[in-house]
């Protein structure tokens, strides 16, 4: 029998998930964005998590990895523009 936490490594090994990574410079910061398939013709993009750094940003979805990542990049660029305008 498999306890929930012990099942994850085995389940992940059986179902490899192709993750595509994108690097984008926005507002002077380098962002690493990961896009992964969640369903046929549906990808989820989010900022790559770093060990010890919390991430509360919502994911963005698209028909392709590029589309999902582009939506996240546009949102981040808009957020940086607004923050820069508020700081002036």
C-alpha cells in the first residue's frame, strides 16, 4: 500500500510531464517561466518556483506553451509599468 506522500515519486515517474521553460527580462528582472500541459491543447504557465521562495502568482492558460507564457509575460510587463508609474 502506498501512503500519499510516498506515491508521488512513483506517479511522477509513470507520467512524465514535458515542461517548457522561457526566460524573459521584464522591468530589469529576469523571470523564468515554466509552461506545462494540463490537458489536450491546454497549457499552464507560471513563474518557476525557487526553493524557499513563496509564489502566489496565478497561472495563465493558453492553447500552446508559447501562448500561455506570452499571456504571463504581458501581465508581468503591465504590472511593472504600473509599479514604475506609481513610484514616480
